[in-house]
C-alpha cells in the first residue's frame, strides 16, 4: 500500500538511519533482502490485518458501510480492482472465490447474482455490492455475510494467500539461527496456513495415516515458542476493539 508506506516514512523520519522502506508485496521478502544486500535477519514480524486508515478511507473500497468504488486493492496501481476482476471472470470463478476465501455456503447462488449485476453495469461501488448481499441474505446473517464477501474479494485481488505462502516458504532462508518469527493473523484462513507451516517446519505436523507409507523425515528448521495460539486479553480488546479477532503465533529458527 503506497499510502501506508508514505505514512510510515513520515512517522519514522527521525529514524531513517535504522529504517529502510521497501514498496513490495511481502511474498517477495527474500528478493527484497537480496537487493538490499542482506543475507539473513534477526526477526520477521508479519501483521496480516487491515489498517484503520484503509478501512476508514471510502475511496479504497475496504469497508462495506462506506460509499466508494469497489476496489479493495492494497496497491491501487497494480492488477485489477474487485469490480474489474468480477467483470473479467465467469460466475464459476466468483463462486470459487466466495467459497474458498469467504467460506460461504451459498456461494453458487450469490456468485450468479453478483455476475448478473456486474454484466448489467450495476456492480461498480461498495454500496451496490452491499445492497445485493443484503437482498440475498437472511437478516440474522447479514453482517457476517457482508464481511465474508468483502474479505473474499479482497483476498482474491491482492493474492493474499499466495503472498503469505511465499513469505512462509522463505522464512528458513532469511532468518539466521536464533532468529524469531512472529505472525499476527485475523481470520482462520491465514491462521491455518501459518499453523500448518510452523508445525511442518518444527517436525510436529503428525505422522500421517498408518495405512500409507511413512512420510519423509525432514530436519526441523523451527521451534515453536508456544503450541497454542495467543489471543488478545479482555483489557486489550477494550482498548482496541479491532484486536478482537487477532491470533498470534511465533517460532525460533534452529
């Protein structure tokens, strides 16, 4: 997000001797470090959430309650907006997106309605998508469904799962022994990926089925610092309600 980068550069301007801003997707962290001449690092922190600035800016399209273009890109200069992506694909691709990234049970019928509205030029704004979802959803489930639909399209247009997978794969090569990895995720799709990656890397992913050949033994590259996910305390949630869904996992390179 170039706007987030600009804000961060301004905030940390007194410390630019210790801060190097890089405008890249975090899935390219290994390449970015190589370009900076850095072999390995002491620590990696991934915060996978949205910022309040992104949610509160109508022109970015992240919040379904605010009127704005249906964009949802972190970098508005790269790739297709959500509205453009929906126009460019068939209903089956929209269904797959809603099912996988929004975990919606009624993905097929909703995808068909979304595609039909897009074909008629009626799906260019956040409010148009919001009204379509509201009209298609039981009142009791509307808020949850709206959040899941917007989440699904945001993940799709930003390739969030691909970015996360590439970053996790790079960890053993960019962290030196004793280096720490900490990740804060905000929904189960991300947390499951991080959890599985750390279980595999620490050699505690399980032995598999007794009916199948024994899986290849891989030397552990990480030690999990805590087996259970860490969630925010009630005190932290009271101070920052948006932390409610945060889940933290960490590991040490060995």
